[in-house]
C-alpha cells in the first residue's frame, strides 16, 4: 500500500496524487475557499449560500438544515440561494482555482475522497479540509464540466470517473465470485464487470471500490488474490469445515484436492500459497507449516448433510475404504438415492478416490487403501478355494 503525505493511505490513485504533487500552486493564488466566497460576495446572505453550497468546506447542507442552523425557514433559505444561483449562472465568472482543483481531482482518481481532500490541503489549493461535495456544487453552479462522481461504499466516499459501471455493480460481482470460489482475483472482477458494462473499468477502480469494504483482505496482493470476510456465504470455507470435521488436521494439498472436487468450482484451481493464507485469515482455522487445523474442532453433525453422515458411517465400518461396487450397494441398501450417491461420489469434499477404484474418507491415507486392497485380494482367494 502506498502512503500519501501526511500519512494518508491509498491503494489506488496515489500515483496520480503524487504526479499532481510535483507542481505546487503559487502562494499568491487564492485558495478555493477564498475564491468561492469572493464569488458570493459579502454579508449574511453570502454566508448562508456558502453553507448551503459547501463553499465553507463542509460539503453543503439541505435547505432545512441550513435554515435550522441560521434560524430561518426552509423557504427563506431557498429564496436567498436562488437569487445568488441565478446571478452566478448568468455571469459564469472565471474561477481558476476551481478549475485547477477539478483537474487535480481527475488526476488522482480513483481514490478515497478523504485522501484527495488531504492532498488538496497539502498542495495549498485549499486552506483546510474541503469536502469534495462542495467542489461538485461549485462546478454545477458555475457551468463547469464535471468528470468525476462520489459514491459512498460502507461509509467510505470513493471518487471515480462519471462514465463507468456503477460501484454497486463492482461490489455485487465481487461478492458473487467470493460466494462461488471463496476467493477471487481483481482480474476476475474486472473481466466480469466488462461483460456487463464494456465501458471503462480498470484495476485501480475495482481496487478502490473493494478496499472500501470492511471485509476486504488481500491474500496475495502481487497476484491480485483477495477475499471478503463479511460475505455471508463462502462455499470454499464451508467445504473446508466439512473436510476438517472428518480429518483434523489435514495437509494443505489434500485439503486443496477436496475443495477441487466440487464441480461448481468450474475448473478454478486455487494456488496452494493463496489457500494457505486464506486458512490463516479465516475464523476458526489455524495453520502450522502445511497443516490446517480447526480450533475448536468442527462437529460433523453441524456441517455435513444426512447423506454425508451416512457415508462417513458406512466407510468407517469398512476400515475407511471400499470398492465402488460394494460402496454403491451398501449406500443404496440404506435408502440413498442413486443420483445422490453418484453426486457425492464425484464431488463430496469428504471422499477421496484411491488407486484400484477404491473410495475412502479424506485423510484416511494410502495405508487404509492398501489394507482394503489386501483384504479384497484375500477375499477373492478365499472364494476360489
């Protein structure tokens, strides 16, 4: 993460802030507050208009809010600002500091509004923290083209280009990917957004939008992997808990293989280093080397379906592994639906397939499989005698 002057952190847009920072405005130039207030004139009505439009740096207020603060009715405030608005719209006065401020914001975005506001003060375009909503109001009032917008995401104000996919769309797509895969890359999000909205959508914009979310966490920033811990439905985390209810702890390679059995992963292979970091960050999981452990232990009754619990019972009673035909016969004999049996055989995370057409519980190891093959061979020999 880059850090702006004054300790303001920024994931995206910081290069733009620093580029703009090389050229400082001259001390003799008016600050934005002074320039805008001079346009309004002097006196009580000018102060009321400054408060309403946000020219005082506070971002503006509603007619009712300003009226309550000043001790006037909402209608009286409307009359005052309407007169001033009409005068400024007619005159369209020159406002060089406003123009420089708009250009500066454009060069910085996408970025958090607070970061840009801090840089505006550092560059002495403003004398104090000036909320960008006041810049938007000034631009509209003076007929300036405004190429940026502000969207609030989880109480964080994000500045971004106007002609882009909505921030809500970006967040919605990211949450969908996290629900499917447990984690995702920024490139995944950008690609899916462009399918719906081919117009401008780049990595910086997506990073700015998602890092505003309280549950955003990098897993491997250099490779763009991240996850959202506040996503209510995380399929991979659910599968990890199922696996750990059977084998706790388990090696990361076996855990990865169990997750990959889900056909709904659509062939997505989670890198081992990313999955390990996910397990370090996920609640209730601990990592020791390449071993993942649930602490406290996960109760199988809480995470497994009834069919999966039946499978555990059957395999446990048969030394952990069974040949496909025998496994199928016992399951169907217990009333398991044929289609459900095959679906679990192929995709359940608690099952592993061993050599020789044997299936066993995940983590049961090759020892059980060799034992089952030996037992099967002895049985066949006994049958011939």
